[in-house]
């Protein structure tokens, strides 16, 4: 008897909706990363993308614990001398709340070409509306 091995084209992908309102950012990110990688499926393979699509709504209302609102800093470098840009979590939430969730989830995915492919299956929206109703997404709750 042989073990069934998933092929790249034979993977059945589902769509999941996660409501981020009043959910701790780290718990949301770890649940979404597990779904994107496919670790919740019995056909999980480390070197294949067997994960599902994830939609995160209400990203602007995600909760952070402790003093992260003032202390956590997001940095990026522009490429020019002296071009290090630092923004607090509070400022990033005001300017682009989607980036909070995207950065947290991207940090939990593999840092390879496969991880970038998994990240493309993530859609994050600041409000409670999303244009993916035709895919019939399943609602998930994060505790």
C-alpha cells in the first residue's frame, strides 16, 4: 500500500474569512499562517503549497496587548543614505491598518519563494466588506 502524495495541481483550496475585530494580533497571525501554509490539512507537505486562501476583515480594529501601541516600531529603508524610516504602531494603524496584519502574518511564513507564493493567497481589508463572496468563504473565529 502506498501513501497518497499531493500534486501541485491536485490541491483542493478553500476560502476562509477571519474577523479581526477585538482579536489579539499574534493569535490572528498564527492562525492565518497555519491556514496559508496548509498545516491544518492531512496532505501537508513542507515543500509544496497546499494551503488555503485567507481573507481578513476589520484589520483596523485588531487588538494589541501591553504597551505595543506606543513602543512597537515598524522600520523600512528607502535605499538612500539616512533613509531609515521608523513609525510607531499607533501611526501605522492610523495611516495603513492593513500593514499591521500583513506584516505579522508574513513574519510567520517561510522566508522563501514558497513563502511569497503562500502570502499571495492572503487578502486583508481594513473594513468589514470584501469582494470575495463568489468564492463562498467559510467564517472562522479566533479565540
